[in-house]
């Protein structure tokens, strides 16, 4: 029998599970505390519950931790974590340090469907979505196993978060639940290549979660050449979805823009980007392209980066 992962339930769903197995629903809050506030991975150690209940939980549910396969550290303080999953697939999480901020980039899929022409993630064919526990356990590993004291959580690792909306939104619900990880919504950012239905659904949550758009071009022809997703969700609809998100969810908006030599780094490109950002009161995160051996693209020259930025 394959046991259900107990981390796959929101607090309300877990209350229902407790009722279903003949236990009082307040046990759900106790279990949540052990899982998310204390980072416990063993039903037997949940000492404020009767031994018979702990045995029952262990027989019906599992707590699926991730296995750390590799841990790399960069000279600038960035750390990369390679996790092995139950089905022997692998995902990455990245810890980025900047002054008093510690940001973890969370993966949401194994591989990616969207094959942006500059992104290494698209080189690995799409395998499957991560479930909510696999997403949550990336953050919990750094919080409880390594005690890193994460300040910001960004859905910007492997995969497209809004292509896995059901599991991502469930993970966010548990992360922001006061009885769960108790993370303020303003500390969470969801990054997307521009999946319009997902942006609308995220806005309907009416939380202050931040939205980051992987834009990389401010006109349709250039963006479509870099990001095939733009053919399905062109800029006009994407910008409208961003406007609605800002009005509905009250969350901050950022445009991610990677500078690629001869593709999107002209003064005209900068003016178009500035006009879009001004219209939406969006921040811009300028990035210099990091070459991928399989692609012929090159990073913009330093002087062109300076002109574009100014």
C-alpha cells in the first residue's frame, strides 16, 4: 500500500483526515506544528499525542523528506543543493545571499516544457510536476536541517511554477498559514514566463504575494524568438494580466530581463522596457546572460549594459 504524504494536506484538509480516521480534528494543528514549526520527520517523536495515535499515523501516512545528493558553495556565498526524490529524479534549490537577505529559489517541476532559447532548464525534457511536499521540503531542509534563517522564498528554480499551479498554490497556502510555516506573503515571489491563466488564478488568492515576470523582451517579435510561450500568451494579454494582478492582489511586480548580445540590448529595447515598467509601476531586475554551451547566444558587452541600464 502506498501511503499518502501527510504534507500533501492543508490544515483544513488535515482536519478532515483526522475526522475520517476517528480522531478529534484538533490533532491536525498539533501535527502541523511538528511538521512545519519544528521540522519533525517522525510520527513516533510527536510526544504530545497518544502512542496509539502515533502508531495509527505511521501506518496510514508517510512524511517524505528529500535526500541531499550534493551541496555546492560558491565564493560569493551562493549555495546550490541537489536533492534526490523518491523516484530517483533530481531537483535543485539555490540559496542566494545579499546583505541581510537570504533567498531560496525553489524548484516546482522536473525539467521544463517551455524551452526558452537561453535557458538550460529547457534542455532537460519535462518529466513531471513536483507535489506540494516536494516543494515545501526544499524550504524546510534549509530552515530546519541547516538553520539558515531564510528571509525570502522565490519560486524561480527548475520548471514553470504556474504550469504546476495546484501544487504551488497548496505549498503557498501551507507556507503562509500561521499554523504552518507562518511566512508573510510579502516574503514570497512567484516567477513565471507568462502563463496568463496562472497569473489570474494567483491574483484571485488576494494575498500580497509578489509576481515576477520573465520578460526578456518588450515587443512580441523579439520575445517570441527568445520565448516560444509568447506565441500562445503574447505581450498584450500578459500586460493586461499583470495590471489585473496588481489591482486585485496588491502584490509588487518585477520584470526579469536578461541582456543578450544583439538580441534585446539596444537603446530601443531599453526604451520599450522602461515604458512598460512605468505603465505598471514595476521594478526591473537586469541580468547579464550567463552562457550555456549548447546555445550560441552571448552576454551583452559591458558598455552596452551600462547604456541600457542608464
